[in-house]
């Protein structure tokens, strides 16, 4: 996973880049999907709402055949996808 961010600080806008491996993908009760990652010098969680995930799927649906590879687990089952 590669992250590229732009962050505002007192000197202006700074570009931050990091990479890491996806460790967990969790489906939460609040209809959010959390993508947990860890790299050599960084780690974090990216939270996406159900609508944001659906928008991403719709944008790339015609370009890639990924729908058959998506699995959704509820928080009640507390399963992890690694």
C-alpha cells in the first residue's frame, strides 16, 4: 500500500509519502471499513464509509474485475482478512 498526502504546516504545503503492507481489513458497526497498515517507518488506519467504498468500486468496475474478490465481514463475527 502506498500513501501520498499533502499536509498544511506553517511553512506551506508539505508532501508526505509512505508505504507499508495491509495487515487487517475490518468492517465496523458504524458502516465503516478500516484498512490497517504497517510499514518500516509508519503505520496507520484508513477509515472509509460504505458510500466511499461503493464510489471506488463504481469508478474502477469497468477497468478491473475485482467484485468477485471483495469479502465483507460484520463486526459481530470479528473476523479478520489478512
